[in-house]
C-alpha cells in the first residue's frame, strides 16, 4: 500500500532534517513550527522509516548541564519520499501558472467589497 501524502508541516519537518542531523529544537527553529506540531511529525516520520533517531552521549549532556538530546537524520527512503513529494508539489504548482491565470480573466475572480472583509 503506498504511503499517504505528507501534510505541509510533516514535509517541512522532513525538509529541515534533510539538511543534516538535528534535534527537535533545531527543527522547531528551522521551521518556526511549535513543538506540538514538530514532535508528532518526527514520531510519524520515524514510524514510517523516513528518519532515524539516536540519543547523544549522556556524558556530553551532563558536561553541558542539560538533558540528553535525541537527534534525527533522514534515511535513504526518507530522501526518496522527500524528492517525490517535492516533485508532486512542483507539478501541482505548474497547474496554475501565470498564463492560465491570465486566460481566466478578471471575471473568474470574485470581487470582495470592503464591507465583506
């Protein structure tokens, strides 16, 4: 059974991890998404084998006086799925290029009066 399409937030999380091994707060900083969005996305990506995770050496965390961090890295399967999703979005964006919008003309775009805003 093919994997269902990724939602925009999950895709953004995977894209952030594709840049290199990161922990959750790195992903939150890179995407401007809240933890309540990032961590469920990371769990789903790991469940689907699109990312792997491992915990840093506890000694490093102890030396820096903080809890250990869980780092995430994209898998080969994750990189392939990311490429497919990006290509799908490019094709979708190409469906509404400017020439098609020009052909539609102004009559197809409803006007909104200031009172409706």
